[in-house]
C-alpha cells in the first residue's frame, strides 16, 4: 500500500529532469492565501506574471497561461492554429517529440514524421537542412506547421531553433514554426521573437522551478492571424477569450492562483539574476556532469557535442546492465531520484537533471550516488566521475558567486 508518511532523514535528491526541485522561496510564495480571482488584487498579480513571462520567453507578443501540464499546451498550440486533416511536419528527436506526434494524430491531423537518418535517431538534434529539403519539395504548401522539440528531455539533446527558422525561410515556405520548449525555457537560451517562432510551448515544472500545473503558449502575430481561420474544435484552450481577459489581468475561467504567486516569485528570481547568468549556470553544471560521465567511461546519449543539453544528461549503461535496476538501487540506498529511460531507450539509459533548485554540491551528491550505484551494480568504471566533476567545478568558478562573505 502507498504510504505518504515515510520520512527519511535529510533532503531527497530529486535529480530527474523535471519536475525539478522547487526553491523554498517559491514554496513560501505559494503558501499565501488564495484570493478572489475576480477581485481587485488579482489583476495586479495577473498583469505582473503576464509581463514577466514574456521576458522569460524573450517576446513582446502574448503568452497564454493555462492551468494544465505541458501536454495541454501542446494540444492548445495545435487546436488554435490547425484544421482537421491538416498536414504537419514533426521532427523526431526522442520520446517527447514522438508523444507530440501521437497527440497530433489523435486530433485528426496528418502527421509526417522525419528524423536523423539511421538507427541513431534519438541521439541527434534537429537537422535543419533536412527540414529545408522537405519544405522545398512541398511546392503546393500542404504542410501547415513544422513542429520541433527544443530540449528533448528524454535524451538530453538541445536543437538549434534559429537554424530551423532559417530553413523554413530559405525554402520560402509559409508553414508555422511550433516549438516545444517545455524543458528548455529558463534553463537553455530561448528567444521566441528573435528566432521567429510562431507558437512556443512550455511548462512550469522544469526551468521555472515551479511545481507541475501551469503551461504556456507564446504566440506570434502570424499564429494569431492563422488561429482566426483554424477549425479544430476548441473551447477551454481557445486563445482569443483568454488574451482578451488577460488585457485587464484576468482569465475567463479560474486560474491557478497559488501557482501564479509561484510564477511571480520565479520570474523575480530568474530576471533578478539575469537570463544570461541563468543559462551560464546550467551550462556549467552540464559540463561538470558530463566530465563525470566521461571519466566513468560511459556513453552520453547525445552523440553530437554541439547540441549537448544544459538541462539534463542522458547516461547510457553498458550492454546487459539494466539502467532501471541501477536507478532503483540508487533510489533505495541513497535517496536520489534519477530520470528513467523513456520509450525505446527504457532500461538502456538514465537521466541526470541539472536544473531547478540545485548547486554544485547538490550535483556532487547526485554524482556520488550514481558512482556508488553503478559500482554496486557491477559496472566497471574507467575512473572516478566524482573526482572529474570536482576538478571541473573547482577549476571553473561560476559567473555569479553563490554567496559573498563580508
Ligand atoms: N515535452 C517535453 C519536452 C517534456 O519534457 C514533457 C514532460 O516532461 C512534455 C512535453 C509533456 O509535458 P507534461 O508531462 O507536463 O504534460
């Protein structure tokens, strides 16, 4: 039977790539009393988070906030812009790209899937030149949207979205560009306006360091125009009524008030630190973690160093070693949760998240848990990953110091 009164000593190490550990500052903000979502105080909160979240997406255009998980925001992006039977080009980088494609099919769209040629499809980022070729061949412009995942959480691959925009432009194709940055936003650099994205999709439980429960669509002017003619059924997800209500800081249905307090606090933290410093922080953590994996002599799931994710690292276990058994051991013995392999890489790899409320020593602890767990599972390691990560972190000071002594 599930028991919720199990209290191990110390802090749990939640090293999955989202939901990420939530800072105490955000948990405290969430504990404020729930207020009337139609009352006068609420509008100030609504207007603040709507303005702040635009800065995080690096956009001046509307961002729609839903009380839903990321999957809801996937659906919202599609039902607002597409009509039944529309042809969409979806690039497979891993499990989440695949799940988005399944959702598109359930909505009645005609999803064409493309990906990296050969068996290593889940080990590479989006190849923009292949998208360009495909769009050039679509002379009748039957493809209505190109859908890509910015940071593929199942593999640890971060694709080059600016290159996808250039590919669409050089093919002179009118398709919308839809990007899932559910795990990229607020950890990896993401520029909705500069990269010419039409719909950016994100969620609360990753780089924003919030619990699960809210998700986003950042929307371009072109997507808004297209949405006026799109005929897939929509009611709860419809952008028009929400954007109208948002003008005065309200929503047509009940928003997730306490998560909006949390969002406000998260934006204060991220914008206060500065997005460049936030991106550098994740980049540095990822370098330290990869130094450990390389020292162990294990393979990183992402085979292309130019698209290593700053958010998470996928670690492939040697043939014959069940990655989930290693994870189970690490969880039971050292109270550390690691991400499971999803879909076709289940049992073949595990994922170390380096996002959310974390620091060098949190990561060192997680790596120590991994190293002990791998050894206990009989994996022959080439060397100490813990030592390699310590060497990396101590020889590469963070851009922003954690604390300043008087
Ligand atoms: N897309 C990506 C890249 C994700 O990482 C996730 C969840 O981890 C999803 C989509 C699905 O979002 P959710 O589980 O919040 O519905």
